[in-house]
C-alpha cells in the first residue's frame, strides 16, 4: 500500500512544478525543488516568509493534487497537548463508571482498562496526522504559524518530527506506519529553534517578481482585464518598496483584482483606488498614507511606466 502511494508522487522537479501548476500554484524552480526533495526524502518542509506569500497554500495544493487528507494544526500562544495531540472524553468516561457500578463491577483494573481505551480517546491534529484514513495514504500535516506557539510546544514537536510518534501514558507509544507529508509555516515573529529546523528542509518564500505575480493574477482572476491586471501588479510591486507597516501579500493582490473585477473596472483611477484600498491594505495608517498624495503619485508613475513600456 505504501509503495502504491509512493508511486503517485512526482518523480522529478519538473513533475513537481507541473503538479503544483495543475492546482493553479505557480512555484519558482527553487520552491519546486525543495518540495520535490521533501516528498522524496520524507522530510518536513519548513516554509518561512511574510504573511500572504502562499506558504499555507502549498499544503492545501499538495493535499488536493495527491488526494491526501489535510490535517491542519493552527498554532497560537498557549497551545498545549490536549488541544494539539489528544485528550480523554471525560463525560463518556464518567458514564462508563456509572454503568460499571450499576452492573456490579468491582474490579478497579477492569474499570480503568475500559476508561482509558481507544473509544474514549479524542484525537487532535497531531494524533490524526499519525493515523491516516484507510485507502488515502499518509495525510498532509500542516503546522501553521509555528512561531505563534510557545517554545515548550515547539520542543514537544521534536519527538513527533524525529520519529513520527507520540507517547500517551495510559496507552503507550503510537507511531505512524508511514510518515505524513509535513509542512511547517512561520511568519518569523520569533526565531524557531535550530533543533527543529535541522529536522526539516528549509525554504524562504518571498514575494514574487512582477512577471510571476501577473501570471498568478491571470490564473486566479481570469475575468480581470489585461490592462487592469498589469496596473494592479505594478502598483502592488511599488507599494512593497514604500516601507509600509504591512506590505500586501499575493493573497491581497488577488483579493484586490477580484474586487476591481466585480466592480467592472478596466483600469485604475484615483477614486477607485481610494474606494478599494481596504481590499489591499489591512492597517488604517497604511490606508491613510496611500489614500493621499503618495498613493496618487505612485499611480501616476505606474501609468507612465506602462504607457512607455506598452
């Protein structure tokens, strides 16, 4: 069974790029290479970069393209084992105790054996990732925004990523028959420990260049007029050079292109720009700055540049 699923994996960097492109994800040669190696070597893929550049989407694309379940662990401050790995179904356990007492069961060992069994175990994302669905193969396990979790939880993940197993005191060690496809993302709000990074293949996901971003807009928003698409991408590329509080990511570029298409715009103009900045920028200080003369100046530069080039 494992060999059958392995045979469905891409056999080269080119096949990996094609696999991603088949799901409308346009990956660079470097990203396609590290994804291919991660699948081939069965090593976790550690993706770092600014928010909105497409890190999380890689896991979703792999899940769809390979026909695997997607198990997502969204990290946050205070994340603990009971939320991430497992916990016991206490109401069901209490009910079993009452039923055992009513049936006259007096053996403490038998009662405890029934309480701490698989039927009362609630599997959280980590445990789900180690127990794939029958017939689907190892899932894609997305550990999203790891930098938001505490260092203590990060240390716990070392056992999971080293041996793909977890230890439950009442049941013992549960080990995956085959390792899941692990994708870890971080926005680098803090440094992740080297011990965890060493278990992974690393890639920095950067903002795309103008040519790639234009191809992404054409793919994701096919109804967007060509001239408008060019202006959108040129404008966003210019915004990223202005040292905003939060630069727009590719996700925001797509949202903006979609919004302008829904408004049936064929080109950017100052009024449309001012009215739709909320689709592109997510902080009021940035919006106020770009809604003024600085944004108008950039729009003029974009128009002039495209006119000269086209």
